[in-house]
């Protein structure tokens, strides 16, 4: 698995993400890094990072009410729950990378599934929650007030090279978003030097796959139900036309290319 | 939607279906119908709003029916009953191409039909009779059953359903993802709750636990569950 291979390397640059950190949601590392002489327990808490704009800034395309629930309840809830779950366990105090690897590896169904169900299930749920938090951080920084428009520079070049045109890319991206049955996400990613569109279910994200994410849209119903109800196509069109931060996508592309060169 | 409109829709569908039996040389097609809930769309207020029903039944469920009818027209699934379509296109686990796209071989339609008849105005209360006996035998108590049912509903990550079912003479609680339904499994469904977010988001937003509690306490039609149990038992005896 790409993640395992990457994480076994001591180089942070081997991780295909910004600065080598998996999670843009910043893990405040173990509190007592060798400097504390107290016997207090080491805890590592994930923080709920706010979107880089006020919650009403994406109106009318994504309402303040939606952000209040999507970020303020769903995203916040996952962070709180995960912190509760890891406190005092053997995952407490690990680096974020270690948590991901340890919990995801154990997420693979064991041969003796029935017997081990109670053992591995909480760990699987943990890894799902972790990925889910990551997805949401990535989502808020994939969009911006006054978003939309067109990509430019190197990003535009690669889009035209790999999809033929921006319209073709956006059409494929929208199609992925609309055909992700149930809950999930659609991604623009960077794999082996090529731009790709992918879709994932539930909380699955590229961390445990082989491509670097550049852009995501959340198509869980909570992401659009208050504003668009069943009209997922309208939501995705508006997301594309009015919300995408092509600057963020370009910056991520640059980092992905840099990371792959130094790998 | 007033009853008169619901009746009008039913009549339209009956007319459409009767055309299929005409002696003209036009192709015979059997269209799946969008069955209305057996109560007005505002009858479950305040526990499940009219607005929710208008979207959940009127848009989501209706959309599945319309899409499936379009997809099966002129294919070998055309003319089959809904159950036949579900089973045939599931194809013992290797779903036919039709089913790789929404609406996934008819299962969501079946699930929603089953949903509307699992609840009723003035629902909730307690089970009785044989159903109560089996609940107490297989779960210990009604509270224990409802606790397990709620837990299944809350731990179905993403979109899905929680079920009370009947398997080999025993009551069981199960949960399924997305559009999976028991028709292609080994238990007979007796009760379902829909935990796709569209089922509760307008009324409860993120508060799935509140939705499920209210569903249990105010909406479940235990009469329907009992009737289905009786049928399941009869069916297993004659099998």
C-alpha cells in the first residue's frame, strides 16, 4: 500500500501532502515532548480547524446555515468523538501518521472476522473518523468566497493535456460526483504525473490510495440538503461555477509535483 | 398532497398499466408505479414533516421509479414485478450492468415502499401478541430490541438502513448500506428505518439519534410488523 511505503520512509517529503503532513487540520503533537519532567500523561488532541472565511461568506451558493451544521456539527462532532476515543488508549500520543497506519491496517477484515469483530471494529471506526476529519479540512480549503472561474498556469496546461479541456474535466468531475451512490466524495487528483478524477464512498480518501488529492467535493447529503434538497446536480454545478478555489488547487499541484521530485 | 391528488395519481397509473393489455400491436410495457404512502403527506407531523415527505417520497422515491422505468423499458426486465427485478438484476451477487447505476436494480424503490408501510400516524407504542413473545424470547425485552435497533441505525456509517428481520425462525436486527435490501439476503424484513440523510435532514439535520428515537417512539406501525411476521411464519411453513 502506498501509504505504508511512504510512511516507512523517514523523509517527510515522501508523504505526498503539503509539508509532509497528512492532515491540514494540524495535530497538536504530544504535549510533553521530552521536555516535561512531570509524570502527566501524554495526550495528542486533534483540533477543529475553522474554514478560512466566515460561515456566511459562501452565500448564496452554500448557506451559513449549511456551514453551521456541516462544519459546526458534523465536522466538529467527528473531531470531538475521535479525541474522546483515542484519549487514554494506545493511540493517544502517537503522531497522526502513526495513528493512520495503525488504525487503517487493522481496518482490513481479519480472517476470523466474526471472532475479532469486537476487537477491530472500534479501530476501523476510528480510522474512518480520522479520514473523515481530513476530508472536511480539505473541503473547506478547496473552496472560497468568489470562487469558480477558470484554472490557469501549469494547472490549466495539465488539465488540457490530460482531459482535453477544462469543460471536459469539469464534466467528468461532475459525473463522478453524481454517480457516487450514497455518501461520498469526488476528487481531482494527481497520480504518477497525471491528473485524474476519482470518487470515493463514505469516508474513504486518497490517504490510503495512490493519488494526491488536489480538489474535493462532498456529496454526502448533509453537504447540500438544506440548500438544494435532492438536487445534487444543481449543487455540484454551483460548487464548480461559484465555489472552487483554483488557487488552492494550483498550490496543491505545485506541492505534489515538488514532492514527487524529491521522493 | 391531498388524498384526491394521490387517488388521481393511482388512477393514472392504473390507466397506464391497462393500456399495456390492449390488443393493438403496440409493445407491451409494464411500468413500475410510485406507490403513495397510505396516509396524507402531513399526517406524520410533527415527527416527520410534510416537507420531508414531499422531498423523500415526492422527489427521491419518485425519482428512483421514473429512472428505473426509463432504464428497463424494452429490456428483459421490462414487465417483471419489482421483486423479480431486484432478484434478477442482483444476479446472485454479480449485479447486471443495469444495476451498477442508480437506482440499483430496484432495491431503493422496494426499500422505500417498505418504509412508508412500516410507519403510520399515531405510531409507536408497544408490540403485542406473537411478535411481543418472539421479541422477548430473542432479545430479552422490547427495550433491548429497540436499543439494538437504534444502535444499528446509528452505526450504519454513511447512507443505509436498519432492519428488524426474521431469519430461520428467529428475530434479528441488521443494517445495510446504500440500497442493499434483504430480498437478496437470508432474512425476511419486518421493519425498516431509512438513515440516508435525506430521510431526516430537513427535520433533524445532523441529529440522527433524535430522529431514530422519534421514529421508534412515534412512528413505527407495530401492526404492520406483526402482520409481516405472520406472513413470514406462514411462508416458512409452506416452504
